C-alpha cells in the first residue's frame, strides 16, 4: 500500500475513475462531471495497492495563504472502514501544514459526517445541497495544534 501523488497519465485516469465511481455515478451524473476546472491548481493524493489499483483519492486546495480545503475525498466501497480514509486525510493535512495552512475546511456530505468527526473536524454550519438531495455541512479543523504535536514527536 502506498500514499502518493498521481503523476503519470495512467495514474490520473485511475484517480478520476474512482472519483467518478464514488462521487458522481451513483447520482447518474455524466462522465466528466468528476473533473473540476481548477484541478490543475490543486494538490492530489491517492492510495494504491501493490498492483497500482487506486483505492482512495483526495484533493487539497489553498483558499488563502493560511486556509486549505479538502474536496473530492473518496475511498473505494470495497476498501472502506480499513483506515484508508484516515490515512489519506493525515497525509493531505501534513501537506497543508507544509504549505503554511493553519486551518483546514471542507464541505461534508451528511452521511460522511461521522467519519470527519472521528478525524478531528467539527461542524461550523450548513452548506450547499448537491444534486438536489445530498445535504452538506461546513466543517473545519485547526492545524496549529497538530503542527506543534508533530514538532514534539
Ligand atoms: C467517508 C469515507 C471517505 C471514509 O473512509 P474510510 O476509509 O471508510 O474511513 P476510515 O476507515 O479511515 O475510518 C476512520 C474512522 O471513521 C469511522 N467511520 C468511517 N466511516 C464511517 C461512517 N459512515 N459512520 C461512522 N463512522 C465511520 C471509522 O469507523 C473509523 O473510526 P475509528 O478510528 O474509531 O476506528 C468513505 O466512506 C467514502 O469514501 N465514502 C463515499 C464517498 C464520500 O462520502 N466521500 C466524502 C465526501 S464529503
């Protein structure tokens, strides 16, 4: 198992395929809807197995010099509840710290709230409705304390 950035064209094909499968296809969204116009400005992470199958994906963007945002987070349904979500979140949080962020924000789908609460995020308000049915909540996590912990370790 390996956590890394997608690099090759093949990496990105598999990266987007998992985004589509987990975040768009179940709501009958068209192929291509898994891509965002600003993807090229963002940091991308994925977890692969030894066969280079992509099992988890996540995108990190900087909203300002000190605020980062997680989007397009997904773990393949066959590999959920094995710690991959926590692993990829830890990884991008450390990338966010290295880029100068002291706060991470995200818009969580209602059914993913328990996962984000377990990984240290708290709800700060309601957010948008996706595809007319998926309610989102704005969540955040302060990274300053985490950075201090990393320096102690
Ligand atoms: C939400 C998601 C990313 C979680 O990934 P995961 O790999 O299953 O999560 P982990 O195994 O790392 O779980 C970390 C902790 O959260 C808990 N958890 C994960 N999903 C949970 C759920 N649906 N309900 C309650 N707890 C949950 C785990 O039990 C674990 O708790 P523990 O540390 O006490 O053992 C994954 O279920 C997913 O991709 N879902 C579909 C796409 C999606 O909703 N993406 C988020 C969009 S905002």
